[in-house]
C-alpha cells in the first residue's frame, strides 16, 4: 500500500509542477490541475504517515530506503559533475524547511552531494527558507486543513518569494556555487542573484524543483546543471542498480547548457515551448 502511495505522490508532484508552469504560461486549466495534484500528493504523504504510525505499513521500510537511495544517487551524480567542472568551489546548499516528513530526504540529499563533491568542493553552508505564517493557511484552501501540524506544507512555488531566496544567498556572499535542492521561486526572473551569475561570481545548480520554464537559463548558462525526473522514468520496488550511472538513468536526467537542446528535442514535454 505504501509503495502505491509513494508512486502516486511522485507522479502527482511532477504533474503539479507542470500545471503550475502552464498556469504561468496563461493556460486557465493550469491552476486547477496544480491544486488537484497538490491535494493528491499531500494526501498520499499523510497516508504514509498514518500507515507508519499505525504499523499498517510495517513492510514499507524497504520501499522508503529505496527511494532515499535514489535521492542520494541523484545528488551524488550532480555533485560529481559539479566537482569535475568547478573544483575548489565553496558551495551553499539550500534545502527544504525541516519537518518530520522532510528530515530523511534532507539528510539523504546532503549525503549524496558530499559524496559527489568528495574533496574537490567544500559545502560552506546549508540554508532553508523560513515558512511564512500564511503558508499554513494555504492548506485549508487546498482542502488539507486537517494535515498534521508542522508536517505538511504547501508546495514552495506557492509561497517562496524571490526576495526570501535572495536573502539566503546574500548571507553567504563568500560562496561561489549555489546548489538548490528545492528548485527556484516561481517568480525566478525577479531574483537579484542573476546579477552575480552574470558577473561570474556565482554558479547555480538545481537538485530539485521544476525545470519546465528554465530552458533559456540553461542556454544562457545562468544555470550550469540540474537534476530532473526522466519523463520515461521507471518506478518499481527493485533495488537501484549497483552502477550509479545505470541507477541514475533509471529515474533522472542531468541537464546542462551543453545538452539542453538535445534533451528538449528528445523529450518534447520537458520544457515549455
């Protein structure tokens, strides 16, 4: 049961990001689609919590470990690429706000990055955006007012502002590499950090979030690398392949300025046309 919930949550999350992108592109049906998928994803997450709490999902441990292994693999692969391209960098890593449901994923992502960076890149700081008080109120708008307090948050695209994101980066002006495992704010074009990118003081890489609207940022080398879900990803309960490249390809794509045009042609729905 938990495996089904997990798969539904991942798929709903991907479709939610697609709907939000369509909404911003002017499609009226984008917002309803995003909200419905957000409700589904949150319901699945709550279902997993309930199952674990009541021991109904006693056999879910293996599935959860598999998913966390994939998180580590995705971040390790990203870290390896960045370490090869930008050795001796000082990295700022931006992660999800810490909740009961995000703790394991946060830990796995950071472990994967550290392993990928090795001794070539130093993680100088980690930060998480502060959750505004009105964000929890959004849960009621999505029909999830009964979500466990402090565990379920609305998608960050609904409440993370460019100013808040810039504030995290500004705190660590000595870092020349930013790795965001949460993607970018929905109004990413208004972020001041792009000035640092343009002046070559900062490199930006993404280990999560939607890349649907970001093709031009890759082409302009404003984003140097990103991990995204492969539209042809295989979700099953098998252990990931022991070879990291094979395991990564089963779920993810590594997008760079050099391959973004090829991937856009290979996967027509990957980017906004």
